[in-house]
C-alpha cells in the first residue's frame, strides 16, 4: 500500500502499463489503488491485443473488467 491518498492520478503513456508481468504494471496497480480517480493518456497509436486492452481496463475499473473470459 502506498500510504499517500491521491485525489486524481494522471498516467501519461499509459500503454506502458499493458504488460501485467512488469514492474511498471505493478507500480500502476499500487498508484491506481491509492487514487480516488485515474485517467490514462496515450498519444501513441496502439495496436493492442485483447489481453493488453483488458489489462489496462482492469487497472481503471477492476469491478467492471474482472474477467478476461467475460471481456
């Protein structure tokens, strides 16, 4: 747990969080859990697979995107 409450977390270049096996993703999990609201930004054209997109959406709204199979 971060221990510092965040009102709003803005993540630029959010596509770097798409790989759940990285330290960058783990940092994203920690920060989004500490934030009341989160906004992901990326100006990079993305060609994400379903799993990558699910991973990003799961970070933003885990209660809405809890299962890859249902996604």
